[in-house]
C-alpha cells in the first residue's frame, strides 16, 4: 500500500528530526554557552529539549521500544517492505559506522546523554527572559565566538 510506505517514510523523517534536535540541541547549548548566545538559554527550548531526552531515557530504562520504531515497522510490513532488526538509533548507528552492540549499550548511551543534558542545565541554566548584559561603557558584551 502506497500510503503505508509514505507514512513509514514520514515517521523516519520525524524520527531523524527528533534525534537531530536532541543531539544538535545539546551541541548548540554547549557552544552557545561558551559563545554567549542568549537563545540557547531560552527556557522553552531547554524544557522541550530536556523532555525529549527524558522520554528516550525513560523508554530505554523501562525496556520499552520506541513507538516511532514500532509504527514504522508495522507500516513497512503493511506496505510489503522489509524491516530492520533492533531500534532506530541502533539501526542507523550500525548503518553509519558498522557498529553492533547489545541493547544495554544503547540504554547506557541514552542515560549518559541525558545526564549531559542535565549537566548543561546546571552549567548554562535557562532563563525565562534573557537579560541583556552590558559592559560598564553601556555597550553589550562581545561574544567569545
């Protein structure tokens, strides 16, 4: 069925965007904290970012497979396409760097990444309203980057 294949492909795109937001979001937060980017301290961005990785860590610790992976596989079967073993991240890590690992390795990776996000909250805390800091001469400070 064409619609099943299209929906499966849309789920993969959404899934990749989800992973990208979590991974690149942390990189942006860390770089932005060093460079003085005020947008990386936006409370809404940070709460969404934390919630997204908390969902992943919670699923992994509970041994619950990702619903996006399940839905995609079900749609691929319905469309008559082949599916892949394991979870989304495990599959793509394998595809990108030919790495195989036990599920606990990915669970540990998710948990460590989640702790890194929490550490970023402590090291570069979010702000509800980014206050404009000024030098004694009244001008905004120059970013480090």
